[in-house]
């Protein structure tokens, strides 16, 4: 999914200028990184606000056009107003296609409804992680990583090492020797007590 955004160069600096900019429906932002100097830009608030609702916007290489010139960037930081639905400032980082990047990408859990732990044992899937920090070249960056729960049984846990990763992608924690749990299936107390009651009734019979 290719996401394109546009911005204009920002010449006025300082808190007062930023406040006036926000008052006119714009968002102050900055692009940094690479071999060039950091560049101050301004963006349309409404367009940016709607794009921020897209999951892929947070985990994709974005095509950012500034005054007609396009460059590849990653969204690195967002400052939101404490209680208003207003974006105060955004940071973008330039991407070098030949250098590895580190990004947090979301986990998409699939096949929970057919897993033995849910279908047979009446368990509930607990998501321990909802995103994971990965390293890869920009061209290999996935929008998300699928977590297949089809074989997960009650009382068992999926770990980072169980995830199937796209080519060229590595999980940062695993590279450090940390094999964190990702998801588990827990049997609710009500289901356990029902099972115990059923067993008790069978013994009496």
C-alpha cells in the first residue's frame, strides 16, 4: 500500500508562528535524517488527521512531497493535544533504501476461532503483544505481521520465535535473545467450574 502525503516548506519558526499555523488549519512538522539538514514543513491538519487513523500510515515507508519534490520517509513521532482532537507536531525521518530501519509494526491475529483452545476447550485468546519491533531494509517493510493461532491449544503460549516472518525481516528482541510471549489461550473460570460440576455429576451418577 503506497501512501502519499504532501507538505509545504515552513519559513517562520517559534511558538508564536506555530500557534498561528495551527490556527489556520495547518500542522508544523519536520523532516530529519539522511545526509541533508533537517527541514521544517507545514501540512494540512485535516488530511493528516485522517491519514493518522490508517494503521498502515504508522508502519509504512511514506512518499512525502514537499514543494513538488518527493522523498521517502517514516513517521517517527506525533504530538497530540491533551484533550482536543488536534495534531500539534509531527516528525518524519528520511529513508535510505540501502540501510536497515527499525520500526514497530502491528500484529494481526488470525484463525483464533478455529484453534483447539477456543473451539474445543472454550478458551479465550489473550494478546500479550499487539506490535513488534522489527529490523529490515525499507523495501522489505511489512505493514503488519500475521499471527496464526490455528494450532494453539488451551494453556499453551505462542512466542516470538513461533512467528512466520516475511523475507528479509528480523525481530529485534529475538536478535537480542529475548523470546517474549505473544499470545496465549486461557480457560475462563466459569468454563472450569462448569467442567468440574459436570465431572462431579458424572461421579455421583
